[in-house]
């Protein structure tokens, strides 16, 4: 399997699979860079609260579906409302956005037995893993501190959903 380096950190698998990229709020820009870098069939679902941004930039890289809380743009609701409304299938998910969004996608991915790669957005004080300000809970112990944590700035920011607890 060939890998492509996400601009913000860990590798994301690049295969001949069909993927759905979910971007919500501040998670939209990282998904644009991922959409540019992976050369697979993809559907891109973007969720907005009150202002569209970068949505036109995604069009050369896949089928773009919009969701907004008001319904002014695309499906009324969130990215999962749009996912359900369009009856989309995929072999893998990738996403970045608010934790509540990522947690909801994680549940759907688990129910459908689809791997989900999430890019976490955390406050990062030092950026080199020394301060532990950006840790997230994990399902396994890390070698650095021997606890169930991972440093988002060093070990991530991309994690397979089954590896982290939100």
C-alpha cells in the first residue's frame, strides 16, 4: 500500500479505495489539502454554520456535498445528515472538525465497519511533545509516558478512530 503524507503530520493511507472526506468548521482547510494529495475517488462533505469558505476550491478534487445548520447551503443539518440524505458508500472515511462531529462519524464508521482517519485539532503549546498540553486519550499505552495518551503534535494529528477516545 502506498502512503501519502498529510500536511499536518501522520500518514494517511492512499489506496484504490473510495473515500469520504468530512470537513466541519475549522476542519475544512485540512481536508482540502488531503483532497489535493490523495489520488482516489472521493466524496467531500463539508459542514458550515453560518458562512461558506473554500467550498469552490474542493470541486476539482471530488464530488462536493454541502451541509449547513440553516439549510441555506446544501442539506439542512450537519455532515452526517448530508451523508444519510445522499446515500453515499465508501471504503474509508477521513475527517477533521469539532470533536462532537468526529465522535458522531466515529460511531457511524464503527457501525458500518469502515476505517475512519481523523485529524484532531488541539491547542499545542510547545509543538514538540514536551509539555503534554495537546494529549488525547487513547485505547493503548504510549511509550513516552506509559499512560493511555497520545501527543497530538508529535503522534498525530491524524489517528485511526479506533485508537482514540473522544
